[in-house]
C-alpha cells in the first residue's frame, strides 16, 4: 500500500512572497489547515494555520507581510510512491502532523495524521470482521472540524 | 473512569475583550491550540489558533480587536466528573476536537481528541499485554507538534 | 459504561462432574470457546477449548472423565456492574482472554478480549467521525471464526 | 512492510497421519494454537486446538486417530513476501485467525490476528509520539495466554 492510497488532502499552494492575508483566505476557502509554499514549482516551505496565528498576531507581523516569514523550511516530505510504512516512520521521526506528498519534484497532496488514523481504523476493521459493522449502527454525527 | 483522569491540557483563559494579539501570545507561551474566553469567571466562548488565523487575517480584523469577534459561542463542554464515555459521545456528536472541562461553573481544563486517542492506545495496550511493550523498543522520536 | 454493555457472549455452564465429551458438545452447539463449571449455582471453574484439547489428548484423559480435571480454578471474574475500565485492568493484570461476568453470585455472561477490541474500535470511530464510515464502504467479508 | 516482518509464530508441522494425541502434545510443547499438516513438505491442512477439542471429544474420535480427520483443507495462506496489506485483506476476506506463511512451497511460519493487532498498535504509537510511551509507565502484567 502506497502513500497515494492514504492521502486525502489536496495540495493547496501559494508562491513565495504571497501576503499572509491571502494564505489565510486559501485555508478558509479550501478547508485545509496548511498551505504549501512554492517557487517556480519547487517546494520551499509549509505554513499552518497556527503558524499564521502565532506569527502574525503574536509576532507582530502585518497581514500584508510575505508568507516566507512564518513558513517552516526546509520541509519533511514523503513520496507518492512510498510504502505507507515509510510514512508512519516519517511521522514518528519528525513529530509533524502534515507531510507534503511529492511525485518527483511536483507536490501532489498533503498526508495528515488524520489520514493515518483512518488507515489504523481500517486495519482494525479488517481484523474484527463483520461484527465491527454491526456495532456501528448509530449515526456518526457531524463532520469533525479540522482544528477545533 | 472520569474525564479528570484523561484530560492533560491546562485551561488557558482570557477575559472577553482581550485583544487578538494577546490571545495569540497566550497560545504561544502555554503551547496550546485553544484559549477559553471568560467573563467574571463564567465561560463565554472558545477560540482556536485557526479561528485567529482565519478571523484576523482572512477576515480583515486587526491585532487590537477583541477576541469576542472570532470566538465560538456558546461552547460545548463536559464535566470533570463525567464518565469518559460521555466525552466520547460528545466528541462524536459535536464534531469538535477540544472540549472545555467544567467543575461546576469553573473551567479546570481542556479535553482534546489527542487525550482520547491516548485513552484508546492505553486500552489496546491493556488487551495486548506485555508483547505490546516488547515491540516498542525503538525510540519514539521528538514530541508531536500540536498543529502541524 | 459498564461491563454489561460490552459483553456479547452467553454464559454456557455445566456442572462439576460433567464428562469432557459433553463439554465439547456444548462448545460446538453454542459456538463458544469456553464453558463455565458450576456447583449448585456457584462458579467453580472455567474450561476452554484449548484446555480440552491439551488436557484430554495430550494429557491422556478420556472423553468420559470429568471436566474438573482440566478446568482452571479459582476463576478471575468481573461484575456486571463494574465500570468497563475495571475490566481492562483485569484483562491486563490477569493475562486471560475470557472473564466470567457475575451478577452477585450468579453467572450472567462471559466477557472476551474480542468484546473489548470492539469497544476500542467504537471509541476510535467516535473520534474519527463520519469519515470513518465513508472509508468502510467495502463489504466486510464472512464472520471471523472464534478460534482459527 | 512485508508479512515476514509481522509474523511471530513458528511453523509447527506434523505429517498427515499423525495421531491427534501427538498433535496436542506439539501444541502444548511449543505453546501454539495451531499446527500445520504437511505431506512430503507440501502443506495439506491446518488444525487448531479447537478443532482437536471439538473433533476428538464432541465428534467421538480417538486420540490415536489421524489428524487428517479434523484438519481444515485446503488452507488459505499468505506469502512471506506479500505486503502486509495483502494479509489484512486475506484476514478480512477469509474470517480465519491464523494463516500459514509460505516461502515458495515451504511453510516458514504462521501469521495470527494477534500479530496484526500488534501491527495496529505499533502504527498508533507511531502517530501518537512520545506521549504514548509516557502513559504506559505501569507494569503490563503477565503474558497474555493464547487461548483463554
């Protein structure tokens, strides 16, 4: 099983130099918690909603300042063709919760801890068999918000 | 088992009217992803790092604006004496990832999805027995960041 | 949440003195992996399919010998009113995979590691929200056999 | 990650024609719940402790009868070089709890549901990071028995 089968988040990218205001708007529009920062198609960094909040507000930046000032760089990544176990090890080794997924040099998505928890859940379901389904008759409720 | 045994996050609170800049600084200082908003000791709302990022930057607010404008209110809560299963149902029913924990009317902590995942992990460990520990000989790596 | 909500296996009981052949027939008829041994309504022991296989065949017993010779006694039990966390701790502390459930002195069921794994699965589903269901669209396949 | 990295149970084998008594003794000596049945090095069947108990005692067989009468045949297997996800699918599709592992035609081990649960546990630990270890300070108790 490869990374491409587990990732469920699109790669939302902005160019280096993009104002923080625009980065926040992309996060809101696409419902994502991180945005990748590229330069001429090459990945330069990653910025999360928390980076924006703390960098811009606590750090005294302005909404017109460039994303470069708060992004994390260089970025730990995984390849779209990596075995999913490589991704587990990378999450474990890095402590990050979101990893950009590369196809060669091109960014094709973001792999999150939530994607991996779904993989854990699926494995457990495989082992428990049909009884697992029978106990889940109750409606699961509203979608889980990404960040609260 | 009660909520008090599972919660691991302190209750970081600010008063209504606190500027967004100050809220962001509290999040940075205490390493938390949400801050509770109180008025005269009574819980009025909750604000996450994402609320700050999107509200202030995408929404055009200023770092001096009051937290009231971006907080979620009213707030879904759990009681410190609730059975942990009540908390599971509340997470499921609400879709939120952080729930303030009340002792009467006083806020005593925040219960997060990560706290609950640790509870799931502990249960699985109880069932697997000593073999679970023997496979975990490898160093677990750096701490998991709260939001990336 | 109490033990009574998690247990899914009936209490199949035989009297002390019951021949091993009859015990095996009860296991086959009710599709269970263990049978409780009682004397005048009081729990005296528990016997598993493995106890039968090893005791009778490897140990040189006869199918007409009494169950008393292979049962485990005394038995670690849980109460039907115990919190489910007491059961987790009992599984962890004892290393057993099946625990008779008592209502006072009366045996009302058997709690198994599989019951507890279903509880773990349900908790994880509560935390993952609706996305958990969406990934389980595939048919789960045939029932999991108890012992192979 | 391949099947070879997850399997922890040795392949205990007997020849077709082996008496049930001897099969039970092998299970006791090696602490396993299933024994493979081979003929000239080729896998012919698998027999569990439950098959022995129910077949020999409930079915009226004698301890001197041959294992062939109670074994399951043909056997669902996995290859030692299969990706672990193939094994998950095979457990799910078959409903069995133990799968012989083949290297070509040679049997090299047995993969159990417990091996797979350990894999699930390890994945969850990878995602939770160091906090997972910190909550497991308590001694894990005695080894989990294979079948009770």
